[in-house]
């Protein structure tokens, strides 16, 4: 358990900042996930758990992609400055 926690720990703050952003929050929870639709359904709790895990994994993916692009751009800029 420790190894995967260490690997994803740099991305956890970004996941929080992404999903709690005032522009993203309504789109995510009201436009995409719709948890209020399932309030009277027996599968509300599994649905909420699964959707929370999906949002977490998607947030990690977005942050990983952002970090990869940032690293790539930094390397490109550094190589052009060295010339």
C-alpha cells in the first residue's frame, strides 16, 4: 500500500483543487455525475463511491498530464536557452 500512496501523493492536492474549483464543481457534480438523481435508489452509496473514485482517478490523470506537459515545455525552453 505504501508504494502506490507515495506515487500518487504529489497529485492529491491538485485533485482537490480541480474538483472543488467554482467553475468545475457544478459541471462535475450537477452536469456529469448527478448524485441527487439516485437519492431514493438502493444503489446510491455504491454509485457515490464509484463516482468519487472515478473523479479521483480522472483528477490524477489530468494533473499527471499537466505535469508531463509542463516538464516537456520546461525541457524545450531550457534546451533553446542553452543554444
